[in-house]
C-alpha cells in the first residue's frame, strides 16, 4: 500500500509542477546519464535534468517520452548536482539531479624521446585538453587517464592545470621498439567527457 501511495505522490508532484517543465531538444556530452530534453525552472534558472537510459533504471521516479520509460536520477539534497527541485520518497527527501552538459574534450598528445644511455631512450608524453578544438579554451581540473603499450606498458593519470596540461609522463629506458600512448578517458567527478582530437600516438625508438 505504501508503494501505491508513493507513486500517487509522484503523479501529484508532476501535475503540480507541470507548468515548470519544458521539453527541448539538445545534445550534451555527459556519459552514464541521458539528456532527454527535460528542463525544470528551480526559481532561479532553467536547469537540465539527468535521466537513466532505458534498460538501466534504478530510480523509482520515472517518466515516459515517445513510448520509452526513463528513470529520473535522484541525489541527496545539497549534492553538487542538486537541481533545487525536491521530491519525497520512501527513503526521505531527494533532489532531482542536474544533467551537466560538457564540451567535447579535444585531446592533443605530444611525444618525444631522449637518449638515456647507450642505445636506450626514455619516452616522454604530454597531454593537453581543450574545449572542442585544438585552439579551444583549456579545460582545467579534469582527470586524464592513459595507457602505454608496445615496447612499454602501464597506466597513468593526472589532473589538468590552468593550461589544460595533465602533466608529463615517462617510460623506463627502452630500445629498438615502438612505444604507443592512448588516452582512455577524461573525467570530472562522476562525469566522463566525449573525446575528440588525437586519442593515441606512437614513437619509434631506433638504435
């Protein structure tokens, strides 16, 4: 009986707030959640609301669009992605989660080598992250994760500075081999950027 009352409460909420909800068609880049065009005015501004993809629903708050059922993502009040709109649930008051539109992260990879001793070189890689294009604004404060492969293996990560540079990583000394570096993903908090630009690069170390 409590479950039935809970869903009635959801229906009443949406009827009461329907005048505040706007559907619009925009594409955003946040992974893990969807932008289905749900917008809410929270008293200050219009915010995007995050939805769970069909088939992965965990939220008890649902909405239908074009015949598809989506889950509306809920977070604790005061969360960094709190939209300002509250709902009473069986586990207490929750907030509808903002959908955070992210620019495409344009990745630039710079690789070079320096002779360490005899025929052995150390390979260096520097990753720079900018918005949308190679000349876009630098994206700071995001975590870049990458993988070495070929003649050297391993994973690295670093946080971009104000210039969008994640840092300079190096291999151990290597000789007579190809070394590859691939950027796997870039994240801020729980949000993952779509990646553009050069996602991998390689360098040949010769005798």
